[in-house]
């Protein structure tokens, strides 16, 4: 029930940023809870969401959760990340958003195909395999994972996985108070040093 309440708050906020909720997990972490959201979306080039979009959405989601009763009274940390390459491709939109990437496909007949995604249609994907194009129906796919290519340069708007962490306001307020105390101590030390220098100057004049 708790997850459903969180999803009801989070979903509309993400939609406002052109994003969709792919997965939601709430786990205990000491006195806090960690809310992990995995988001996805087309992005400006149809290749997935940008880091800036995820960061902006994360702040809006945090504000929405703070204003709701979905999280109760306990403190929490919000983690928002993109799907990344470790999650399987299960829908046409996943294939489309990974166009140009290398993918390993396990087929229902037990064979495997590794190729680069050329295009994704509603019922099938077109792969470049060993220099030739091959069409694979989604119905034939039992599992498909994007492969990490260490020597491949990512586009400017493309990340293997992006993640944004946000803690609740109480933790941020504590950090701000600590910084203010540090500044007060530093100012006091500087004033003391100036007073000592003035005393020494007066002694020399005498």
C-alpha cells in the first residue's frame, strides 16, 4: 500500500517532465528509508532522458513527497536514476531508446544473437549482425540486454546510467548550521589576529 501511495504522488510529477516511472523500491536504512525510483523517457532526441531533466524532476518529486502523507513522519533519502544498461529490454520503447547500441538477444529457440539496434517497430526490431541486417520479432525474444562497450564514445546526452540523490530538508538544515558555525569561528580568529597586531604596533611606537 505504501508503494502505491508513493507512486500516486510521483507519477504525475514525472509526467510533467516527460518522464515515466519504470521501477519503485522502498528499503530501510537505519532510522531512515531509501526511496529508489528508476525513471525513463524519450528525451529530446528519443534516446532517453537527460541528466538535467532527471535532476529537475528529482527536486520536484522530493517537494511533492514532503507535501504529501505518502512517506509518513520518518526521514528518507530519495534516489532517482535512469534505467541504465543492466535492465532488460522488454518493450518497444526500450529498443527505440537504445537505437545504435549493441544488444545481446536470447531467443525462444535457445539461440543467441548479438547485434546493433538499427530501428524498432511496434512488432519487431531490426539489428545489424555481422554487417548484415536481421529482423527479430519481439515475440521471439526471451531476454535482451544492452552490452557495455568500453571503447565506444557516448553521445553528449547519453549516459550508461544517471543517478541523483536527495535527502530530506532536516539533513540539509543541519549542514547549513554547521557551515554557519564554522564561519563564526573563522571570523573570531581573524578578529583576534587583528587585535594582536594593533597591540604590537602601539608597543613599538612607545
